[in-house]
C-alpha cells in the first residue's frame, strides 16, 4: 500500500515537473493558410486552398463577432474561463457513462482539449488518446492565456468539408468577414464543429441536423439574450449559404501571378488594386471582340489597365478565356514575352529629342539605307522620302526610326531599356538596329510601365498590384518631362482605327495618345494608349506563335483598345496637355518651314508652328529653298546675280538620296538648272553643300573573298546637293571612276586601309576611310 502511494506520488511529481518544464508549442501557425484575394473595394476575387487543400484563414479574436464567440462558449464550454484547461467533474461523468455503465458515449472535451486534438491530430476514441489530449490541454493552458486558446480554437475548428476556422467559414458560406456575422449566422456556425459532417451547412441533407442543433442553442441563447427572441422566425427558415463550389474565381491570371510570389500578409487577406467592375467589363469587351473577329482567325487577346497616378493595376485579362485549352487560355498574356513590333518606337524619338537630334518637325529621310549587314524595310515596302519626325512616328516608318537609333549617343536605346528594367535582355550586339523595330521581347506589363512613364513626365515607377505596397517616391527618370510631353503630343495625332471614325483619336471627348505594333511574321498585334489617368495595353495573337495576316496592330488590336477606352475611361474633356505643368517645362513654340522643319529662310513660302526645347533641340536656317540667278539667254544658272539680266528663281535643292526616292515614287520635281560654261569651278564649289559619303562606312571592316573579282567589289555612294549630276571617286588620291549622283560606283577592293574621296561636278568634296580584309 505504502509502496503504491509512493509510486503514485512519484508519478504525480514527474507529471508536475513535466507540466512545469514542457516547452511552448506553436498553435494555428503550425498549419498552412489560405489567402483571400479581394479587390480594391474589398470584394472577394478568390479564396485559395492552403497547401493541405483546406480553406483556412487566420483571424484575430478581436476581429471575430462577439455573438459568435459567446455562442461558441455557450455551446462548447460554458465554464471555459473557470477551469485549468480540463473540466475534472465533466471528465469523471463522461468516464463513468462511457466506460463503466456503457449506457452511451459522452464527451467532456473543453475548448483547450479540442485545440489539443486539432493541433496534434490526436485520436481520442481510446483511453491513451484521451490522456494525451488532457496532457496537451494542460500544456497549452500552462503557456497561453485563455483568450489565445479560444482564438486558436476558432481558427482551427472544422466547419464542414475542407473548411477550417471561422474566418474561412464566414467568407465561404456568407461572403463576409467573421466580424460581420449576424446572430442567426453565428449560432448556425457555432454548432457545426461538434459534428462537421452531419451539420455541414453546404449539404442539403445535413440541414435537418444543423437546424435541430441551432434551435436548441437558440433556446439556451435567449435565456441570457432575451432581446433576441424576436429572431425566432429566422431559425425556422432554411439557411441560405454559398457552397465552396460557388466561390468566385475572378481575375485568374492576376491571382495566379500573385500566388507565384505570395505577398506577405498577417491574416491571409490580400487587398489587390484590381477593380472588379473594371475587370468584368474588360473581360466582356475582349470576349465580344474575339467573337466578332473569329472569322478572321482572331481567337485570343489580352489586355490590362493601369492607373498612371498611383501606378496601380486596375484590370488584367491575360487571355480571352482562362478555361479554353484550345487557345492555351491559362497562359498570362500580360507576363508573356513577345515582340512589340513598332510599339517601342516612341521611346527612340523621345530619347532623340532629349539628345538634341530632332524636334517634332525635324525633316527625316524615309529612304533606303544599308547599315552593315542590316537593311531595314518599311511595313509597306515603300519609301516616302522626306518626312517630318512627327509624321514618321505617326506613320510608324521603320527607316527613320532605325536611322535615329543609329544616331543616338550614350545611353543609347539599349541603355534606356536596361535602365527601364526590361528583363532578359541579350547583349546589345544581338539586336543591332532591329531593337526599335520589334527585335527585343517585352511583356505587356513592361510596355505599359514605359507608356505610363511618358504620362508621368519621364519617370518610370513600379507597377503596384497589392494595396499597401510602398512605391518608389519619385521613380527612375528615363526621359525628360519635355521629351515625354512632345512624344505624347505627337501620338495624340495618330488617327483612330477605321472602326472608330472621327477626325482625331478621341474617346468620350478625351484625347488618346496611342501607338500600334505588329511583330515580324504577323505573330503579334499590339495597341497601347494613354488617356486621362489610364494606360490601356492590348495584345492580339496566338500563344503558340502562329502567324496570321489579320494580326496587324491598327486593324486587329486598335479597335479593341478603343472599345476598352470607351468602356473604362468615361470622363470627358481630357487633353495630353493636361499631363504637364508648362510653367515648369523648358518648351517654346516657334515658326518653322513646313517643308523642312528648319527655321524659315527668305524663300520658304509655308510655315507652321513646332515645339522646341531651347538649348537642346537642333535648329538651323532652311537651305532647301534657294534663289539662284538664271541667265535669260540660255536658261542656265548664271555665275552671279546681275539685276535686270539674271532674274532670281527659287528651286528646291533636295539631297540626291531624296531626289532618287521622289523619282521612284513618280514625283516630278523642278530641279535647278546646271551652271553656264563660263562659271569657274571655285564659284560653283562655294554655292552649295559638299557630298557626304554613305558607303563605304569607316567603322566597318569589309571581309571579302579574294579568289573572284566580282566578290571583291564595294559600292561607293554619297548624298550630294540637289544641283549635282555626277560624282568623281578617288582612292588614296588615285582616280577610280565616276557615277551619276544617285548611282553607286562599284570599286574592286584589295586588302588594306584606304582613304576614299568623292568630288562632285561643282568641285565640292567629302571623304571617308575603308578597311578591307581578304578571306578565303
């Protein structure tokens, strides 16, 4: 007897020591949690499953409706705050009824014991399991206050099916957070954990079990809450709940993107910047567009809307149908890398304006030119000749854009893309001058960020998708405010697609500064526009890269862009000029020659206004329109002006390369007549512009085959003044031949480095060098 008492005392001492020394266990954070993605107004977009395929959201006790807490304590453990985690008397009664009299199975689990069972997944249908549960409950009570244990219970309790925790249950069944539960809702959920299979609110057959239990609880509830007796009618009605299958699955591409790198959250609630109304509108507009154009092979499209003020994404549709495997609908078109076609050209022009190479009315040459081994072509395979920078960008001419990129100083266009954070860039040499023509691949998010930078005065800022994310206060400057405004001011003059007939690109009275892009092989059609405080980007194509001649930016993506602008930007009266504070910009408007974009000379008949950046924009007096004296007797150009004998006549002195383009286009020009024979060479040489050698190029090394003469020929070409007929070529001061001013001279090369000199028929000269290396 004494020995037994001693053993019992020792065991009790060991149990007491274990209780005192046991470590503090983790509670509900031990289990993975779901994330509830909501839109900017708090509307649920998607509730994700936790890693163990359960719906489980953490909710602090203070954010749970008090009526739910009171109902749970009343139903599960009314003496919760008065026992040490285990109710000894209740356990004794349960043990006697279950194991001694065996009349029926009775439970006596306190909330602490239930937390222990849920936390450690204890099977309590055996005595050993029950003892383990009791010890764990005592351990929890040893380390945690009662409120913390109650909080853990409400976050771990089963509420039917794979739903655990009151926050997930409230969100799934009633589409509201746990702090907004009504008394009938609270009492209905309070009885579920005791029998989550039979009382599952989403099971039609389980309603009778749930109904009986909650009516029993309500009878006890009104004893202490008599004012709620008026709610009796609610407990006689069926419970209106949303089953888990009815949970929303909105904005799937964005949610999947965020899930790949889950944002930090203390309670699993992720407040996105998305506006559900805008999202649903965007999806509907895309579906309608694809349905209308299906006969042309247009089956897929993607789009996004970005608020330029806050840099928040307000809508994103990564494909026309997320659930359509035929179009690979689950691919996210907003993050896929695709060729942008000409959609990057505006940034070449903006950078060129910042570097003082052009202003909007600068004359550019849309004419053939070879850059080493690269010969760019226009989309229509035609040439316009002289064209203003404004029109070259609006008409999306490839040759002027490539020429501008070639002229850019450091940082070049590649450097701008690097600074803008364009991902997966290869070395600059890989792209060459094709960089601005769609040679680089970008994502829609990157492209939208670049256009938002134009609207924000040249500052690039990160795109925000989750509310509360800290954005860079000022961003990274990639362009000046002046160049940004001038670029948007040009793009606003881009005429709308034919499906939206109006003289200017306007929607709902708002100006639209927009650009299109068509990738090589008609694989991608792009349209992106800035209007009011919104950037909308649109892509049309196939995720498998299959081309379709219908995939042209203006006709395939442009109409969708304008449909989205009409649906998402209803405000009226916005102008591009509203984006800038002109008092803080270094900008002026000046009169320029309408033909050349230069300061009008005495003989310029037509002028127009152009924006100009003082101290940066290139400006010089126009020399194309010149007055020359004409000999009345011969009709030839006189050597000097003699009043009364040699009247002045105005001619256009276009460079020889542009003259050739005019002739190719069938345009007849009034070229200046040649000098009379009496005019000496010195007088003729001083009356115009010297030739500029365009081939060979000094920066290249020409590697030629040495065994065949025809493979050793290099073309000599130069741009000469408009009055030049012939060019004479010299290599190291040795005459090698002559050619018409618009024709090449083919020189048979030899190994070495040589000085190349060209002299026009008026004695004006230019020169370059050429390096030749023979290979076999």
